[in-house]
C-alpha cells in the first residue's frame, strides 16, 4: 500500500492536477454534468435512484471529511494524503446533483410558470464553477447543501412511496430540514475550527430562511410538481385513439421554431372541436388527477378568464408519459392558454395558442403524428 501511495504522489496525473489546479474545479464541474447527462434518464429507474443516492451520500461524507480536515483530524492517516482533493469531490457532487435536477426539470415541455425555480437550479449549476474559491465558506457550504438536500428529498420520497401531494411535499421538506440541522450540529460539535468560523444561530437562521422561501415558492405554485413532468403539450385539430396509439392532427410552425411542436396561430372553423393533447411523465404506480384549465384572454378587462376545468386520472410508468386529451368547440377568437395542473393546482405546463376565425384561411402545415 505504501509503495502504491508513493507511486501516486509521483504520478503524472498528480503533477498534471497541480499544474492546472485553477482549472480543476471547472473540469470536475463539467465532468459531473456530463456524467449525469449521459447516464440519467428517468427518476424512478433503479440505476437513477442508486446514482442520486450515492451522489447525496458521497457529498455528505466529503463535506464532513473536509470540515474536519482543518482540525488536523486526518493527520498521519490515509485520508491526509488525499484531503487536498476533497474540494474537488465536493465540486463534482454539487455539480452532479444540481445537473441531475436540471435534467429532470427540463423534461417538461413548458416552464413558463415555474421558470423562476428552474433558473435557481441552473444558477446553482453555473455558480458551482466558482465554488472552489469559496468552498472554505461554511455558510455557503451548508446553504447549498440544504438546497440540494431539500430537492433530493422532494424527488425521492414520492418515488419510493408512490404518492405525491402537498402533505408529501411538506413531509419531504421537514425531513430535509431535520437532516441538514443534524448534519450541521454533528460537524459543529466535533470540529473546533467550525465553531470558530460560524455562529450556530446565524447558519440555522439561513437554513430556516431558505426552508421558508422554498415553501413560499410552493404556495404560489412556482415550483414544478416533481417528479411529474409534461412531456408533450399540443393544440390539435383532431385526436383519435387507434390500436393503442394516439393519432394527433395539428398545425406545425416554421422549422426554426424547434422548442414547440404546434403552431401558435390556430385556424378555427366554428362548430369544430379544438383539442389539447398532453403526455405526462410520472414515476411507476403513481396515480394522479390532472386537469386541463382552459383560459381565454378578455381584452375588455385585460384579464384571463377561466372557462372550464376538465380533469382525468393518470397512472405513471410509461416512459413517454401518460397520454390524454380534452376538447372544446365554438371557441371565441383571441388568445387562449390551457394550464395543465394537478389536484393541488400546481402547474405542470401551459399550452398557449391563438384562435383565428377567418373563412378565407386554412390550417397551415398540417401533420398527423402517433404518440
């Protein structure tokens, strides 16, 4: 073992890391992102669950080891030889976890109502590149740890117990809060350097503030109802079910509009139906009531008017999402949006379109696609 360690200290890899030390955080950040991008697929898959649990466990262990390193806890041990790499390990696991959450959130076809929370995740992902310079700041360490820990629990608990509602979200948040506080107290108790660097009341205040802020986001429906995701949302001229396939006829937009399948300007003939087709990803065995909330923009009062909620039950497990549709006819001309919401009125996504009633116009770029 001793010979192996000596060989490592003199290795080209170690010399390379030392030479390009200032670029190492960026490399480990990108490495964590690429690793998850190539390997993670769906949150309820066994492999994904194992990887995320390993990431969270490894981050916890790395933070614990790093915070005790300043106290000489690992002096004359095997860990002393590798403690200089702990910041890079923390960098990697923060990057891997935050990128995993971005990957799962980005499965949704619409982030229009939850973009603020998504921006926080992306900002965390990007800011992680600069974490190396601030990693010694224990307030930052524990704050970021609580955020990724909170998100971890809100993803994992619904997947394991096959239930997703407001009570489960609250329980998940409380568990992450208790776990984080316990983790902070353990380090605070065993690490004299930590007791000198932080005020326990201040760090707990930061954690409680973050906890309250996330719950306020949830209350105002600014957090996507993870682990559900809107995979497809299309306004269509016709939807039929044939041989277990949903055959959807809809207008396409210009080829450069790659972020949306349907055309926003919907050519409508009075008396015909207007369909909203959605496919919603949900983990296996999760059952949920989903509603399509049809809204019309009233130009006379400059407000959206709720026309009707049409709901149906979904069952998770299908990789491409549970398919369903609703329809209405004789729609008024103007701007419309259909919000795809849960029973708790959390928004999965929004399907926007404009009804155009003009007998001289005909639907453009009609396509028929099977889902």
